[in-house]
């Protein structure tokens, strides 16, 4: 069996990517109750292959949250950094993809503040610095962060998939 290069992030099943993006966009790992609307229900219903009326925000949210609570807080933080919505500088996001948030967190670690709003501001400042470094010095500037971020994201995805399995977040509704 071929082992992937250590900078390569393993590709989880599409459903895992969709549910983590959905979970962290409605919940961001910071609120207890998710925001949910009909458009989100339609989208999630299509992704999960179930009718819209079968998509219960609470059921889906509880199941994904239960899976996340079963893995380490560290792995959840890595998944949140990778899948949480952020307006990253476009060139940096094109270069790093899902690793962008993890690389930014690693580059921010030395000065990580306690308040959430301060963390958000710090991440955007660091992302801007990394974007400038990419434009002026090339991708070698953050090679160490990229390698570490890939390893952390692979570990977090493996932990999540180990708990989650390959089943959908909600079962199919009988016709």
C-alpha cells in the first residue's frame, strides 16, 4: 500500500466534508444551538440523499456533535480550523486549500489570545502576513507549517472517521 506524501491531506468521503462544513458554518463550535433555515435543510437533504422534511436540524446537529465530542478537543479544534468558514486571502487559500485555517492557527500559536474575537482578529492578521510572504517569498516560507498542518488534519480526520464511520448523519427515510 502506498503511503501518501506527508504534506498531502487524505480525502475524506464527500459527505464528511459537507457535514463538517455545514456544522462549523451553522455552529462554528462556539454556540450550543445551531442556526438553520429552509435553504440549509434543502442543501443538507440533497447531500444526505433524504427528503427535506426528514432533515431535522436538531437530529443532524446532535449526531455530528456527539461524534465530535467523542474525539479529542485538539482534533476538533483542527477540524474547526480546516472546515470553519473564513474569508482567507484568495492566493493563500488557493495555495493551501483546507490547510489554510490550520496553517494560520499554527502560525498564530505563539500569541494566541483568550477571547474569541481577539482570536478571529489575530487569525486574519496572520493570514494577511502569510499571504504577503507567499507573494514575495514563495511557498517555501510556510513549508514547515504546511507539513505540520497536513499531519494534524490527517490525524483529526482519522479520529473523526473512526468514531463516525461511513454512515450518513441521519438515516434514509423509508418511502
